[in-house]
C-alpha cells in the first residue's frame, strides 16, 4: 500500500474512533481550488477537521492533503489545538493553544505554536494571538547538501489577527460574512500580508452546514506597495454530532 493512502486511511480511522469517544463533536471537510504566484497553475487541496467538546474544554485536530500542487508531499498539514471557554462579567471568551506542522516541500518544513484569544460580540468574530514560527530542513536535506550550520530559522512573538463580520446572527439558517486575517488552519502569514475572505453558509438541517468561501491573498497590503499573490475558492460541509 502506498504511504499516502496509508496516511489517509489512518486519519479516517482516528476521526471515526474519536467520534465514538466524544459524543459532542463537530467534524468538517473542505476542498480548496486556486492559483498563486508560486503554484505553477491550479492547485487543489483537501482537509479534514474535528473538534470535540468536554464541558468548557475543546480538543481539535486537522489534517491537510495536496491533491495537485508543486509540493511533492501528499500530506501537507497538521493542526492540533486545545481551548477553554471563560465567562467574565457575562461576556464569553475562549483561549486556545495550538500547534501546526506544514511540510511545504520535500526538504523543508514549517512549525508554529502559540495562543489565540477568541471573542464573539454580536455579528462579529475577533481573534487575536501570537505564535512562534520555525523553518527547518529535514535530515535528508542536511545530509545531502552537507549542511554543518544551524538549519533552523526562528521567528518569535508574531502577531496573529482575524476580524470577521456577519450579516445575521450565528444561529441563523444562512449567513454571509467578510473577514480579514493573516492565518488559516494550516498557515500563518506575516502581519503585513492579510487574506480577505468573503463567505456564506446554509444549513439544510440542524446537524449539517454547507459553506463556500472565496479567498484573496495579497502581498504587502500594509506596506506602501501592494501586489496580488493568490486566489482560491473553498467549499465544504460541517457536521455537528450531538
């Protein structure tokens, strides 16, 4: 059996077993199709995410796979997170810790870990946090190119932000929203490179939600020079398991 297929089967089994352990769970999957300045044409990605709730605590995991891209790795992203809800003077907020791994080529990878504060005033979702990023070469690249110096580059205390506005309340059967952020499930951009997202969802019934999103990636939007970097469309489904 090919390694890529083995990883996919293992991930599916983990998701199914976790759904039996945690009765309150949210499982989602989506497909990305787009183009960027470094993609050499169309790229296609898919991902699966799951979040399990235990009282005020949540545990989450996500996996990303490249179906078509310059990246030789089929497995292209891992996200692990844990969070807790707090109520301060009748105002709800959530603190989340996370870890991501992104092998963006066959010789290098990027890892991130950090904290995010989530608040949800009416019609808004605001997320502010910080992360610690590391770029590293794998052992194969170090041996092949005979690298005898430190093969890691670290960036500490990077700012993370996300500001979203939605037309209707979050419990509505449909909604339309717009967001500006510098991070997604498996990637964290520099502070000066935000992503703009126009999205909509529809709930055909209570457990299921269908969504579609259009993402525009800029380069240097907060600098004097602004350039186009990429664009992609995301569509998927969210299943709320009670």
